[in-house]
């Protein structure tokens, strides 16, 4: 079975970025996001799209991460909460 989004669904366009938890090596992929502010996360056999922000929990260490993106920035994507270093989210959730 191919992993495909339904026809008419917005797709990640342009440069794609990885949002990772760095609790181990190699890092755990939480989601991918693009320059338009779309976030794609795969849970089991399904793919979900979000726009602007997403909260995710690392399946390995249990840390809750929050990613907030500006909607459609033309000058490149600078997340408000960059793909977090391990210590940034731990301090916020402790």
C-alpha cells in the first residue's frame, strides 16, 4: 500500500524540514514541515496535516514538544519554537 494523501489535500511544498527529538542517536522524527507552515505527521499507517502549530510526544523519552510556525513566510521559515534541543522542552515541561 502506498502512503498517499487523498486527492485535493494540501501537500508539503518547497523545502521540507525535519522536526526531531534528540533524546538519542539517530534522532527520533516527530514530523516534517514546509515553508508554507504545513506540518505533516505520520501515525501508524495514516498521515495527518496541521497548519501553524503541533504538539507531539516523543515515543522514546516521553517529552512533549510544541512546534509553532508562522503561516506562509516568503523569506524562509524561521519557526518560533525551532526544532527543539533536548533541554529546551524539558525545562518547559518540568
